[in-house]
């Protein structure tokens, strides 16, 4: 049964106030997810320029003077402009903090403490507050002051040696994977602290960092590494998809596209592909002799179209899939059925298409059609709410 929430009061985080001091991606993305779930998210920004992400364009795309990237991770928020180095503005911010349930920031270690908004001070001001901090590499150690940026964290974490084939150099994941993973870890921690607060009445400190989140994403491979010989695993020469994945695991070129093939017994593939040479390999060879097996598969798979292979392999319950690009994905029935696109509109009336919250609540998506706020758009309203106007 599908029950569409009829009002914000039906959403799980209705009545929860979140202060988003963060910039760029991980912190704002976490705050946006809380907004999707009904929280009142107030973005606290510098009066001059605001969140630096407002001026960081990806693909040179802009909307109403701000980057499309900024709009994509700051929907459904209000904006409060404040100079944290100004005593008057800081007083207003502390009043906001006293009214809040959650506070998120991603300043480098020590910055909030110097401003006077470190956890020790803030927890005295509001003992029920959940204080959420995002850093690049934790708050101690030799890397604590390095820039907390996704590509840099990927490069330090070893993940760049998992993509590509053996002859390639390091290959980064082509989007801000660590930022997103860190944001989702932060959301989990915040929700857990709010649940604990319901029992104890006290807030807490939740800390996440890009590098730890990157380690967690690689848990399968790192478990193998730390329980083995601790040597860097080699990628296969072609069709690499997992450094510890046995053949046929990988992506292969077909006559007109590409086909992904996952875990499948070699003997079964030898039958379906009519490849006697493949049948000579034992299943125990699937990992250690992958560089011999995969070229055999590639040669055979290139003889037919993707559709022809799917027609043969899917009825045989072989785990396989066509490899789609974005235009073909957008045209597919499967994408349409997921209902993942929404139109958001900002205060100026401008619209943009973007993906929506991937969760379903009571059988329905959680649309959030309100776009990102203009810098300081809600300052006066919030000052009135706090009795400071």
C-alpha cells in the first residue's frame, strides 16, 4: 500500500532543527538528506559569498548566479547569513544553536574551537544538541590539516588501484564517492544520537572523516589484505572489476556494446558459450588464472550483440547486464519505474531537474520540491523567530 505523506508533519524528522555550517559537499549533503526526511535545515553562511560551493561550478552550469552543484545539494533549506567573527552575529548564531537539535560543520580541526563554537562550549549552551563534525582525516595525527577533498582522500586510501586494468596507473572513482559515503555515515550517526537522546535527554558528538569512510567502503578488499600476505593485489589484464573477483567477473565488449558478467561457474559458461577450452579450467583456477580465462571469454563475447547474449544468458540464470550510458539509462523503462527524478523550484521561480531522496516512506518517495535558498534569504525571518529582530 502506498501512502503519500500529506504534509511535512507526516515526515519522520518534522520538528527537528538542523544548523548546517558546512560547505562544499559532505556536510551539506548530509543536511539535505535530513531535510528530505522533514527536518528544518538552516544553512549558516558568510554574508559575503556564502558557502564556497555557490561559486564552484561543475560542467560550467549555473542557476541564478549560483553553481548548479550548490543547488543540487542544498535543496529544502533556509539560509541565515552571519559573520562568525563578528560579536553581534555570533550572539545571534548562539541563539540559533540554543534552539537547535543538530549542528553540522566541516571546518578543519581547531577552527570552531577558535571561533568559540567547539563542542565543549556548545554542549554547555545546549546539552541536548547533537554536534556533528566532518573532517578529511580525523582530528589528530600527521594528516589532520591536509585538505579534506574527495580526490585527495581517494589517493591516500588505496582505492585508485582497484579500478582499471593491470597496465593502467591509478584510476580514481569518477565522482565524489567519499564525500557521499561520509555524508551518509554522518546521517546514520546523527539519527542514532537523536534516538539515544530520546532515552537519556542528552545530545552528543558524532565525528566522521573522508578517509575512514573510504576505508569502510573497501572493507571487503581490506579484510582480504590484512588477513593475507599484505601485498598489493593485481588487477586483471582485461575486464577488471574486482581485484579479488574470480573470472568471469568483469565487463566485456560485445559486437555492439558491452556486457557485464558476474559470478558464474566456469563449467556452466563453457556450455553456454560453446567454449571447450574454457571447460579445461577447474573452478579453483577462476582467480589465479583469470588472465588466461578472460581473453577466451572476450573473444567469444565479441562475436554477438549484447541483446543476443542477454537472450541466451538471462534465461539460463547467468548474472549479467547490459552496460548503459546515461542517455540510454534515461530512456529505459527501468529508470522510469524507479521514479527518481524530480523538479525543484527556488524562491526566484527557477526550476531544475535532479534526483530525489532514494528512500521510500510508507511506500512512497519523499519529494522535496523546494530549491536551494538565496544567500541570507531567511535571516530576517529567523531573527524574528528568535526574538532578536
